[in-house]
């Protein structure tokens, strides 16, 4: 699981959103693996806290699902 901490309101709604670049930074920070942001497939930016499955295309016709947990920053 890849943790991402972001500023959020008390109801879990983020002050902004999590996009592919944020996911890439979190993967590098958590696992030490560099991924091109163009290979992160997000149908829409993440706009609330919770657990989300994000597709990362590793090679042509090869992809994996990465679980991202977005929590409110303290």
C-alpha cells in the first residue's frame, strides 16, 4: 500500500486533489521505484480520503494495480 497524506476537511474532502504526479512521488518515497507519471492511469483525480486502486503501466501490455491510501495530513 502506498500512503499519501494531504490536507483535508473534517468530512474527508481534500483541499485540492491527488493526481498522477502525486502518485509517482508517493511510490518513489515509499518503495524507491521511479515511475513515469504518464504511466499512471487515473480516470479522475482523487478528491477525498480513502483507499483507491491505481493502474500503473509498466511496459506495453503489462500493467499492475497499486493500492493508494489517502489520509488527512495532521
